C-alpha cells in the first residue's frame, strides 16, 4: 500500500511517500514560504525522484488540523484536488497525533503543542510504550498555565515537547518541570512521515474516508470570526441596555 502524505499546518511544509511501512522519500522545508507556492512542486518532485506515478498511490493523507487556518485549508484542498479525479481514499490525520508517530522509538509521554497565540496552545498528550502509541487526551486548545499544571501530575514519566509551541512552553515552565524535555529541532516539528504512519494505521482499521468527506478540523473559530462574534455580542448587549433604559 502506497501512501502519499502532506503537512501544511504550520510554518514547515512536508510531503512523504510510504510503501507498506517503508519510507521511500520525504521532502521537508521550513523557509516560511507560502505553502500554496511550495506544496505541489514539493509533491511533484517527490513523485519524480521516487519514480512514482500519482495513479499508483493507494491512499492520500493530510494533517487536517489543528494548525494555521490558511495552512490547514491549503493542505485539505490540495488532497481533495488530487483524489477527486482518481477516486482514491483519504486519511484525515490529527496534526498533533502525527507528531507522536514520529517518535515511536522512546518511552514516555509526547506532549504535542502548537502555538495558538494569546498564551494558548493546541495540545494533545500521547503515551509511548514499546513502540505503541496510546492517546491520553483529545485534541484541545488549552492555556500554557493549565498545561503546566496538568503535566505536573506526570512527574514519574519523561515528557517530550514537540511542535512549534514546544520552545514557548519549555521557556514558560521555567524549569519547574524537570522531567520535561525539549526535543531537538530535527524531530520537533511535524513531518509528513508521521502523517503517513498514522494514515497506515487508519487504513488497517478501515477508517479511510472519501474526498467529499475530508474537511478541515478547527479547534476554535478563526480570529476574524471571533472578532465578529465579539462585536455582535457587544452590539446586542448595548441594545439590551438601551431597551432597558427606555422602559
């Protein structure tokens, strides 16, 4: 089974090709270039250098969120565009979970964190044990202080921070959690390899979906929508107060 996986959920962009669990190739860039410009040339180069026809891909996988709203949309739209003409199945992967699949060689807890701004992170925890990955929490948006408090209950376990929010959290903890480790740069960010490995697990479980079913996964509304809702709520409150004064 050949799996083509992509990730565009943060500053890096990557594409990987997996064949029955064997990594044929992976391209990774972290140049902060617009993903709409770099992703498809990256995929095209990967297919060419591995001598793979896109028609021979069995599963198309993508990190569908959480992450940058624009980045998530680019990744999902790209996979939809590739799969619709071919009528091939898709794998919708949690960005946070894909990070755990990049670290199966160690035991402990993977704390996947992506910077969500406003002192919050997108986060999920995963237990690694002898090559198996078990989800501890669901994907969620959580404050850094709440995350620190939660991690303090795992003082007997090694905890590995991964993701673009890893350094932010590590610095915020200020050494109060000595069992928390900042992973090195080469494995800190999400890679499409982890996406492909998670997709293989989904395929084996019969949980693939169609391109029509593939949708972005957001843990909170985009900033523009949050600001609009706040504005509408304020206007409603002001109107209610004005109506109360007129009675």
